[in-house]
C-alpha cells in the first residue's frame, strides 16, 4: 500500500454474520490463573488499602470514570444480509468461491450484526452515537452499564456529520455532563470510553493532539484529534475532559491496518449538540449554503493576491443566481471572515456557513484587489434530502422504509405526479427487494402522495401488499409479506 495514501477507517465494527467472534476465547486459547498459596489476612488488608496519588502522579482518571460509568451504553445492531447472486465474480480472484457460487446457487439472506457505543444525553432516554453505527439497522439494542437492555428507536441520522440520535423508554437514567469543546486546548488529557471489539466499558486515555482538524470526508466537522486508543466498537462513545465533561464523540481513526495507530478523531460536542437538537425535533438537519467553490490559499497565491500571509478561503467559482452571486461575491475573492469569525483555512468555511440558519444574512469579509470589503449574503438552504433522514419508525415498522417526497425536478424527470423516494429499506421491504432510491408509486393500486398516506395504507393492509415501484426507467410490482 502507498504509504502516502490516507485511509480513514470507520470505528464501528463491520457488520458480520450472526454468531461472530466469541470475545471470551480468541483463537481457541484461554487465559488461566494459576493457584498459589493462600494470602495472609495482613496481605489481604494491604491490598485493600487505597493508594494515595501525589500531586505529580497525574490526573484522577478513576474518579472521572466512576462519574461517567452509568452514562455510556453498548449498542448492538441487526440487519439482513442481501441474497448473494449466483453469477460469477467478474474479478475471478477466488476460484473456490466461484465453485461454491456455481454449484450451490444463490445464498439466502441471513442476519448480520454490528456493534458500537453511545452515551445518554438526557434523562428521558435520548442517546447520541455515530450514524454509521446504526446505518442499515433493522433493530437497535442498547445495553446499559447496569446490564438492562432496551430496543431503541432511531430518531434520525445525519451522515454528513456522522451523528445519530436514538431514544429508549427507560427509567433511572444518568445523562452525561456536556462540556465546551470550543475551550479545548491541544495537550489536554482526555478519556475515551466504549466497547472496542465488544469489550464493554473499556477506558483509554490520551491527549488532544489537534483541534479543528479537517478530514477528506468530514466537510462539516472540525474534528478533535487525539491519541487515546480507539478501535472498532468505540464508535459513538464519549471523549471526556478532565472535568468529567463530554467534549466529543469518537468517530474515526487513521489506520493502514484497520486498528489503532495513534490517530483518532472525535466530533466536537458543539457540532453534535446542534445536530442532536434538530434530529430530536424534526428528524432532519437544515444547513446554510452560499453557493461558492473554494480552495486553499497557499503562500504563492497569497503573494499574488497581495495578502501578507496565507489565510482565508479562495473563491474559485460562484454559482449562477446563488446567494453569493446575488451579494456580489466574485471568483478570485478571498473570504477572510464570516460574521466576525476569522477563516484561517478553506476547510473552516463550510461548517461556519452550515451553522447559519437559512434565510439569515451573513456579514462576509472578502479580500479583493488589495483591499478588504464587507458583503451581506442572504444564506440559502442546503438541500437536506441527502443530508439527514429519519430511520423507519414504529408506525412504519410493518413495511420498514424511510421515505421522502419527490422533488419538483424528480417528478418532472420521472414523469410522475406523485411518489415517495425510498431513503432506507429494512425489515419486510428489504426482504422483498425494495432498494434505496426506489420510488413507491402506489400501494395495492392506490397512488401514494405522502408518508402519512403510506402509513395509513400499510396499516389497513392484510398480510401482503403489492407495491408499484419505479426503479430507473422501469416500473415493477413488488409483493411484500408484512406478517
């Protein structure tokens, strides 16, 4: 592998077949404790004597862990593995597998499982985790530190920031104490708690290596970089400061092996809280946009534009008729500030704009022709159809789809008056072969206009329904066993 290649591994364990690795015995070996002479009472008493740490011994990790022990949860997800085609593998890399495919025929779908972590943010049962932990799940189970288990409802997911909000119906819950991630300093001690490889309530420690770190797939997230050991299964778990406050959600690692290599990344709580509030309220996320393409300002570019140092976001193109164009932003402008906030790197601009409510005006300071000027930009709305989506809820549980209405452009392109786009398929719908991107046109011959009507038609149906689905240019009827 090219050493220069940057690989980001999602830290949720990959979905695997049910009955995946037994964590108690790895490779068939067991750890055995050898018996020895019975200790004396004095020796036993000595082991019970608490250790007193000196001022130079470091932070009190144990007290922080004790305070957060009941706030962290273990998450298990279940889904169905799609049926495998009997067609040959075009790559032909595995002749033995090709033999099995040809002579065994298609493989039946079966259960698959995955795991991750999360933490309780409110006493009424709201839990935060990563979107990739629950993506594609037909069932989400939450296990608390006291070993109680609950089936969770997914309130909504936001793949752009990799945040999901869940809810359980439970009493006597202990929520975390949230901290100010903006006040975080490089070099501070932090703790990570989660379930790496299924080992629940595992605690690791490290320091903050960097803040506001931009990653290739993290456009809207200024990540916290840490060297606390984070591995598959830690996804969605909290990153905690030395005041016992959660300041981030562990989300990604840099790795050439799939395991921890000293570089872990967490979503700041200021981002997570804002997304959580929207997901809990509406199941969706609204983001601002101004309609520009940007690039980094390098030293040569800064010199050519007359800047004293590299800073800001260089506008390489402006969308015709977009908010920035209407405000007078031009290609070649360097955006230096938004609402008084300095933009040091181009990667800092998207999350700043995304935080602004669509319809509000933003003060944008640009560098043009060797001088600063301020423009007022009325921020537009980033279409959220592909940004956030609600998972299949309990009222659509019989069918198991998350849907959205067709946009005007989609209705025109598909020549449909109405229909619902499938954003996610699970349960009965997934079993029947309904796919993400399918358009549900009718149920048992009744055209569907919105999600409420779909729910009503499914609720009134018997054990089986027929969905008319448009997939690409073709329309097909799909029978669905509701049970």
